[in-house]
């Protein structure tokens, strides 16, 4: 029996039993006997929604219309009464709202037990005879508003619209036929009550983009964010707060969040539904002193906090209580616990007075961030209904969890986690550094300790964190869904959702690997001293690893269809290529520093490489900001990443310091050191040369198999007997005895009437050997021609170890020398020849 047959039998069993199944794939484009037609070429899809449906559900229905139009080219109509049609129909609503869903429950066509008294749950199922004339329809039913919305967006995702269609420009694949595999599907209830993100550290990147795109962090901006969150089954947000105040910046933002179904909170240091910026605006407007100290300024602070609750009293929210210092700082030294407990007590009095309800009826959270955890450890407590929000250390390492041997706090626990951080020793703001393996391990540890009320993650600018955001929120819904062995499967499925199945496994490997590399050391912490240049070839190895990853990313980029390239650049190629470029730059800086300390002229090559990589970083940034997606993402990659010395540095990339070595043509000459039984020399790196009035040596850069070639000019000038046109190479031998010398020469033919081209070779002024290296050529094809090199071999006797000088004298023009290899007894075969030996520069005399 094949896997598809097993799947169908399992599905039928579920349908017969009346239970729901996890929202595995229920949409197909293949027609079979047990499907419900949603769209075919000859059919028109319609939606049924009751009059008076919640506006948030109505907004999601409108998006579903647009999603079907993107996929099929046709926009479904929406009916508020019996369509009395045999055309495909989707019925949408929530239980308990006097809707068609309640009618279907009464008719026993929907199992009430699946939805009643459930939180944020949806079911998607086919139902027969929903209306007169409607033989069978697809029903999306929610236990409540958000449950219905999540069901709508689950259908959107399965027909092929990624949650990241706007935020990462993931394209929508066109489909002519869409079928529903009959059954009842659900993702059940979320395991974590409040699941969301914190937009933070948002300047200069996201702030610059939002200002250019929407005019700032206003309701137009948040409409896009809220939709993304709902498509990812989240329900909670801490809005941007660097100089921003969510409710005050745009009066439409609060009502919008409430309509769409997003619960608004404020960060760990912003109590009573107010932003830090609200405080600064408040004291300026009312001409009050900036005294953020409850012991000194109780009356002003109470009135300020009252205003926050009054403004937001009609909207769904989670109120932060407690108090830290102004500007996300610790309270003043010596702050006592009794004062802090009294602050919470007074805040709750304000909440009760404004809402005219008991304080415990307004959800509240107390964040144990940094020093606040110390207060908790020293005995500070808050009322039982307040959620205790534990925190990581800002780097993804959980600091504190409940003691399972002691009674649990009745209000429950949450976790504030970080993908992004501003602070010492250096910021981590630019790119994703979060392997989902570590995220899973720490959040699974968190969940296993009973932390299930709040999961919120600091995502910085949001844009660079698309993949880990998807994972974090998926795990927040169903932590038990994941284990140590299926994380790559999630990654592969995510890649398939964005780019199709063809390259999904390979893209998953890239998404899995680059954050692993970035977690070794964050890009902002990386510099030229991070990895060892001398030991184990470490620095070169990590650079090579990243370069190979970048090459793999480019290979896929060149193969995927054009419509996927912008999304692929954002989600895969840019983070890999830009980080690989960063590694190359710092490696070049390390080489520059080492060679410059040795006064080696090659230091200049690496100095130029540093500048080239620095410039390329800007080129890649410009492509992201201004070229892809029609220039949609201006400023989004403006975060600093190069040149940090402290976390609060000016947000501008700084060219790494390099040193140039002045050429010392007279004072220094190279000496090649024998090692491992051979000496390898690039021909251009001579120790000395001799020209004549009429003939000179000249290097041809890039010539030949390795680095360059060197030959005599003019090419029609034949040296006379008294013209010593030679090159010399100084070599420090460890060995002594018989040795062979290979001159790797360009495969120049005996163009001089078959006489052949000749050179002389000698050591230490001894009698030279005269070699005609191609005089024997008779027009036949030789191996050296096919390999594009002539290896001219001579044997020599070196009587003593130590320094010796080899001289090569040109007797004819047209001889191009590329490389010299001396076998001292340890040379191993290789096609390109052994790598160049170590060079020691010595003074010339």
C-alpha cells in the first residue's frame, strides 16, 4: 500500500469518527473521488458571511478574496444570504454569534464540542446541505474571532499564499484547479496564550523604511504588521518604541489593532499602556520636570498612568506593571522592594478605577528583566493574577524558570526572548544569528517548566528575522509538535512554502547553516582577531566554509524562476553573501596586519582586498535597499555592522584599519624557504634581475596557470653573447644532495625555424647548463601542449644546506617563465604544482 492510500484511509477514518485532524495539507490540485471542488476553470467560487460579522473577520475575508484572486485570477463574490447556487461555496463565521455556524451546530452538521469554550480554535470541514440548493460547502468555523481569522489564513496558506507575501515578496503560484480533501481539520487550541513579537531597536533601518513607505510607524504600517502576525497565528505585539508612541503617533492605530484582533502590550520598562516616549511628550506638554521617580513624583506619575489606561480602556491589551528607570535603565541604587510593591499596588488601583472592574479582570504582566529579577529573587511579589514574565540574557539564553518543586504562581509565567539586542559588548541588530535548534532547545526548556502564558520575542527590524519568527510563532502555538529530530523537516517545509519543492532541501540546508555560522560569533562581534590566522588554518577554513555556502546560494539563485529571485535574495542569498563578504574582509585585514608587521609588500594586496570587500558590502546593501522589488525596501539594511568598538557607536559602517608597506626595491629581496622537501616559486617573485640597454624583463599579470608569467621584451630582440639577461632566486635549503629543478614554461613552439629556444641555469655562479626545451618539436601534439605548460627539468647537486642563488639566463626571446619547482626529495604530484613556499625578506647589499 502506498503512502497516499494510507493517507486517504486515515483521512476517511477521521471523517467517520467525527474528530478533527491537525491542519496538515487539505488542498490539492489533483481531482479524485473524495474531494470538494473549490475552483475549476468553469466554476466561480463564492463566500458566505453573515451580516454583522465582526469587522476583524470581515477584513480577513476580504484578504482571502484577494488571495484567491492572486492564485486563480478570479475574485470570489461575498454573499450575506442564501446564494441558492450549485457553484463552490465557502461559509465563514464564529460560533456563538447568531450566525450560520450556530445554525449548522443546531443541525448537528458541525460538532459543537470541537468549538464551544475553546480558545482561538478553528475547524475547516466540508458540510452537506448547508443551504437549500447547496449540495456541499466548505466551512471555516472559529471558536471565537481570532480562531475564525486563523482558519481563514490557514486556507490562504494552503492555496499557496505565504504569510510573507508582502514582507518578503514571496510570489504566488497561479493555479487553475483547487480542491479540498474532504475531512475535518484543525490546529486545535494554542498552547501559549499570548504569542507575539517586539519591534525594537528599529532605528535607523525599519524607522527609515517605514517613514519612506508609510510616513512613519502609523496605522498603515501596523496594518501590514498585524496581518502578518495573524497569518502566523500570533495575537500579541509590543510596538516600536524608539522615539515612538503607538497610541499617540496615530489615533487610528489602537482601534485598528482591536478590530483586527491584535492584543497590544508595552515593553518590559513601559508600564500602564504607555510608551517611554509618551512620558517625554507628557512632561513637555504640561511643563513638568522629568522626574521618573515614584518616591519623588507620585502625583504626576499616577496621573500620567491613569491617562494611559483611560486611552486604551476599550481595547484588548495586556498591561505591563512595575517600574524601571527612565530609558530602559535600572532604578536608582538603593531602590527598596516595598516601594516597588507599592508601585504595583497603586497601578492596580488606577486600573480598577478607570475600567470600573476589579483589577484582576484586566490582564497584567510584570517583567523580570535584568535587575528586576534580582528584586524577585530577594522576595518581591505581585498579586496572584499578574503574569510573571521571565527573560533571557538578551542573547537567547534563558535566565530563570519556575522552581517545579515549589507551588506555581497562579497567574502563570511568560518568556521574553531575543533575536536582536542593543547593548554591550556590541549590538546584534543587522542579520539573523538565531539557529532554530538553539531557539527550540531553550523554548522547549521554557515550556517544560510551565511557561505558557506569554511568549514574546524581540525581532528588531522584523525584516532580517523572517525565518526564526516563523519558527518561534509556530512553536508557540504547538511546542509539542517539535523535537530534536524534526527541526530540519520544518525548515524544508518552510523553504518549500516560499520557493516550491524543487530546491527546498538545499535551501533548507542554507537556512540551517548560515545562522549556525553567525552564532559562532555575531557579525558585529567578528573582527580580524576572532579566528586564529596561525593555528590549524582556522581563519582560512571558516572563510572557505562561508564562501562555499555563498557559492551554493548563488547556484540556486541562478536556477530558480525569475519571479522568486527577489524573495530568495532577501531570505537566503543576501544574509549568506553579505556575511561571507564580511568574513573575507576581516581575513584580509588579518593577513594585512601580519604581512605588514613583516614589511612584506604582499600586505598591500590584502589592504586593497579589505577596501574592496568594504565597498562590496555597500553594493549588496544598495541592491537590497534600492534595486530588488522595485526599490521597495529603502533603508531596511541600514543597520551598522562594520567597525564596532562599543555598542553605542555612531550607526555608520567604518572601514577597518589597514597598513600599506612601502615598496623597498633596493633594500629588500625575497628568500624562499625549503619545507617538506620542496621549494615552489612564482616566477615574478625574483630576488634580482639584470636587463641590458636593449632588452628587459617584464611581468605579464594573470598569465598562465597560477599567478603570472615573466618574459623578455622586445620580443624580437635576441640577446647577444655579452648580454647577461637573467633572473636570480635566493633559496634557503634545509636539504643537500641531488635535486631536480622544474621550470614551468608557457608552451611556446620552436618558431625559429625549428632551432628551439634556449636558456641557461646555474647555482652559485657555477658552470651553467644550457637547455633547449622545445627544439625537438616536429609538429606533433604533445602532452605539454594539451596541458598548456612545458616542464623543463634539470638536475643539480647542492653540496650544503643553507642559502643558495639560482640564476636563469635567457638566450632567446619568447621564453615565458611561470613557476619554478625544486624537488629536494619530498615533492608530491599535483596538477598546478605545490603552493608557493614561505618567503623571508632579507636586506639587499
